[in-house]
C-alpha cells in the first residue's frame, strides 16, 4: 500500500528555519525514485521547489537556491527539505512527490507559514 506522509511544517518568523520530512511507503525499491518537493501558495500554481535523483543529483528553484537543501535517506525511505532564511513568500503548502516510471505518488502536504 502506498503512503506518502509529510511532516515538519509550522509557523516560523522571517529568517527562521524549518526541516520538512517525507516518509514514503512505495512499491519498488525506494532508491529508484526521483524525489521532489513542491509548494503551492494561495491563489498560485503548484511549483517545483527541489528535486533529488537516484544518483543524488539535486536541482532547485531559483527562488530557494542557497537557502534550501534537499536530501534523501534510502535506508529510511525518507526525503528531507532543510529550509533556512525563510521569507514570507515561502509561505505555502509543501508537497512531497515520488516518481519512478508509472509510479507517481503525492502526499497530502504540510503547511509552512512564515510570518512575524
């Protein structure tokens, strides 16, 4: 049974940090999957924030480069997003996505609010 569960969201002041985690139960070996974090702010389209491939290559949206770090732990079937120097414009629901061929799964999201 597939399960994608995000955690770690919350309210943080501008300049603060948060660490999001995504625990996945997926068919096929977790290490094969492309892992991604997306976000969706109110009234805006969902956008890609960061990705980490099976060979650990990472990509980031320009808006988060130098502030966010994505990592994966294939032994624990988890993917993390370390977020630093948070800005109000980072406020959104953050979603975890796992992809391998036709296996494409999303979590339900975790809310991140950056506000003083």
